């Protein structure tokens, strides 16, 4: 799980062009949206693209993203639950 | 009497404001490196910048340089400031990126963060957001810099609600990257600035 | 005074403004589920049928030398030139072209015999200039979804300034894999015909259209609609590049600047932008309420045409001019139950009504908004 979390951090930084953020600055349990990384609605859609591109997971209803993208850990858990890590 | 009160250029990977050099990246590096280095050289702290496409980055860098030496944003109501920009390639630079993301059916990953930049006026939106400017907007596309068109439209805007304007040319097309932003103010103060006319705009553009 | 003059609309519902208006009056819509050349899955779009397209472009000189958008634009501009008798070579006449993507299908490699440079908007515009021999290089406006309405406002401003007497405003965008895939990645596309302002709206349909409107200072050319462009304005939300302001800031400002010193007592309806995305329609309803326009009936024409991007503002202005000429209100297609929090009155059926003005609005990516007020210059009713 920890390895997947580290990998995800790198992928999030790359996909969302978070050039001024270092992986160690992302707390895997902190909320991805709201304060913190300053992500917005486009970033939420980009995370869907990330899951499809890197893990072959298609999220058909973006509303599901709300729970999946709560934190890096919930993302990692979701990927595991899909048997795609 | 309207005056051009400040201006900035990006040309040949050099960023200048009112004729003074701010950052010179002409001797080394790629365009993306220049865009990052010039951002740092200006001491900007705006993480959203890194999400932008080349066109928007050029516009933001030039706007920051031009506005830094100007009191426009505090002297005029932000809803009376217009943004009028133009270029030749529209959003072609990013259009190609989006097209590439859909040309291979086996690797078909259109990205919303790319697609949103396939409109040239997004650079107006980015400037509006950063500096909280809410006045008139227009993006024109012409074969080359058209001082007459911009002047005509500025004159028309100043007949209405507009009291100041961000105006210029922002072009990104592959390696070709160029920007020129000038600020125009309608004020009755006596001023050492250049009066707004076609010769002045052309002269500054060619600097 | 600056007047609206002759118009043309080319869409799935017809090749003239009159045909389009009659089709809408007859309850037709241009939106349907169809499989497009580049995709196996069906999309709900408003597409100009191939058979009708072929038949119409056979009228265009050198048809194979033009892209789809060029051919449609030539037909549309040509119709307005023929109706008005305006000479494009006249130095007092200008063409303004409004588009978001122009010849974007050139990037898809659709036209092996057409130079790829024409994917650039200035080359596209030059092609139209050369075809009609316009005296001036056309002015191209590319300002997302407000392009069309903004182009009409710009035309008025240039005429008032004395630079031109006649401005032909043409707006056009085609259906392409480029835009469809992009809006799909935004999860903004509805799988069904769109339902602007409705409680069950799920997003936009894309549509293709070209529309042309002559704007002039010559009273004798105002005969088609006897209507003046009273005022217009644009404004930016300064909020987000793809999401509209939650409080309708920019649209409110555009409306306030447009309606400054203007009575709205004779305004029969608002032709709203109404894309049928959850956030856009909600934002518009709030802006209309805040602008004090809750009592004025309102429609969106996106249920008939889909979102035609750069064409939308010109098309919807021309169609609204037809509605005012007939002294009728046009039903907001797709609407059944109010699904926005702002207090608005959506038009639920076609109906006759006496009125002498309408408001047109538009909003788009980049936080841009525009509004304009159109008013009749005579009082007699030619129903």
C-alpha cells in the first residue's frame, strides 16, 4: 500500500502540474480538495483521466469521484479494491 | 486624453518592461525552461501558473511585468478595466496537443486540463482571475499585429464604461513565442506617458 | 442608430432564417442521437444532414476547394449579400467572423487537397475574403461561447465609431471529434436531448451551424426586422476558467451595463445562453434574478440546435429577431420543471405576445459573459 501511495503522489503531481509541490509534502490522509493542494473541478476530472491512463480504471459517474478522491489513501484503496495495483 | 502608461515584451526569450530587462533566457534552455525561469525571476507565487499552457504563461508573465510598474489596478475600479488581446495562431499550440491525445484510438486520453486551453480567450480569463479584473473582454485573431484594429476597438470601449485597458498580442505556436502587453489609462492628469495612438502602439510593439 | 438587417441561419432545421423559424414553430428540433464518422458510439448532437449539405453546397463555386465550415459560411454570407444587395468590395463594409475552432477538422486530416495552413483562423478568414472580394481583411473574434454575441456588439461599436456603415457578422462552428471529445472529457455532454433550466438537465448537446446577420447604420436596410441594437456589454467573472461564478457576477455586470438608463417594460423575453449544464443554468438564473429580470419570460434555444459555440450568439439573435417580428414567444425546448434556484420564468409553449424588445445573453469558458438589448423602431405588428 505504501509503495502505491508513493507512486500515486508522483503521478498526481505530474498529471495535475503541481510543479511547486514535493511528494513528501502530500499527506496521504489529508483531503485532496478544499484547502491544501488547491485543486479545482478540472483537477477532479484529471484524476479520472489518471486512473484510466495508469490503472485502466474507468469511472463512469464522476460523482463517485467524491469518495474515491478524498485523499491519496482512499485513491490507493480504491485502486487495490479494483484489483488494479 | 488616453495614455499608454506601461508595457512589457517577451521576444527572443527576453522579458522586458518599459524598455528594461527583467529576465534574459536567450542564450540557453528550452521554451518551457524560459517560462519557468522568467516566472521565478519575477518573484511570482501563483501555483496555478504551472497548469497553464504556453499562451497563458506568456500572457501572465508579460502582464505581471507591465502591471508591476503601474498603479492601474488601484487607481481604477476593476470592473472598468477592459482586457483586449489578439494573436495569429489562436490556440493552435494547445489544439495540437489535444488533437494528439485523440488521434490514437488505443491511447485515447483527452484531458480536460488541456482541452480548456483550446480557446485563445482563456489567457484573458487567467489574467482576469489573477488580477480580479472584470471589465470588457475581446480576443481577436489576425495574421499579424494590427495596431489599427486594437486602437479602433480601444477607442470604442473608452466611449463606454471602460476607463483603463490591458491590451496586446500574445502568440504561441511551437517554438514561436512572443508577447506584448500595454496598459492604457483614461485620465485627466497631466502625464509624461505616451498618448494613445497608432504610431505609439506600433513603435512600442517594434521595440 | 445601429440596426439589424438581413439574416441567415444554416442549421439542421433549415438553410434560411425563415425556414429555421418555421421549423421551430412546427415543433421540430435539430437534436438527435446519431453515429458520427469518427466514433462507433452514438452521440446526441445537432448535425446538418449529409444529403442536404451536398445539395446546398452544389450552389457554391468550386465546392471541393472549401472545407465544410467554409462552404457553409459562403452559403450563409452569400445569402445575406444577395438579400441586402450590399457590395462586399465597398470600403465601408466589413466582415466580422465569429468562431471558436474554425477549420479544426483540418487537424483531423479530413481534406488532403486543402492546404493545412487554413487551420489557422486568419487564413480561413482570408479564404472567405477572397471568395467574396471583401475590401477589408475580415476581423476574427474568438472569445469562446460569447464570440457570436460579442461580434454583434463589436459590429455596433465599429459602426458607431464611424469606421464602417455595414458590418456582416458571420458566426460558425462545425461538429468535430476535437470538440466532442473535449466536452466529453469535461463530462459536460448529455446522452439525451438537452433540457436547459430543467430539474433533470444533465449537460449539453453539441451542434453545428453558421449564421449571418447584417448590422448597419442605414435605416433603409433595417426593413427585415425594424430593430435597433440599443446597447451591449461584456464582462468577466474573474472566478474560474471553466466554471461559471456561483453568484453570476460577470453576467450580472454585463446585464447592468447593457440595461443602464434603459427601461425593460417593453422587453418581451430574454434569449438566455442556457446550455443545460447544471452550473451554467444555475448561474444564469441567479444573475437574472439579481438583475431584477425575474418577471420577464425566458428561453434557451439550445434544445433545438444544441450548443453551436461560435455560431450560437448570431444564430440565437437572428432567431429571436424572427420571433419578435412575428410577435411571438418561442418555447424553451426540453424544459418541463424548474431546476434552478434563481427566480426565472421559462417559456413553456409557443405563444403570441405584444412586445417591442428582447435581451440576448451568452456566457462561456474563460469566465466571459455578454448581453445585448434589441428594440423595434416601429410599432406596427406584421404577424
